[in-house]
């Protein structure tokens, strides 16, 4: 004869399965909260890095603008020097070869 399981044992098995499911859900929720905290931390780091990159790009742009300005100044000084030297050369050539 087969023994028919009592309703209490079936209920106990169901309760244990439900407890297992609840434990798993609890662990999943804890992992989800942990991952959420990590994502928030990474988001804050990305924002910080973004700000730093913006500052470096701005400093680089300013340095490039200043370099361009300095290059223009040297070009202007070079042009003035050429004019002065050509004037002196013309004056000396008139003195030497009359």
C-alpha cells in the first residue's frame, strides 16, 4: 500500500519552498541595492572626470590661443626686423657704392 502524504507535510514542503524563494528574492534585492550603490558611485566619478576633462580642454584651448598670439607677435617682430635690416642695407649700399 502506498501511503498518502498528509496535508501537513505538503504544506510544510510548500512553506519551505516559499521560504527559499523569499530568501532568493531577498538576496537578489540586496545585490540589486549593492549594484545600484556602485552605479551611483561610478556616475559620480564619471561626472568628476567629465569636469576635469572640460577644465583640461579649456586650459589647452587657452594655451593654444596664447601660442597663436605669441607666434603672431614673433612674425610681426620678424617682419619689422626685415624692414629695418633692409633699410640699413639700402643706406649702407648707397654709402659704399656712390
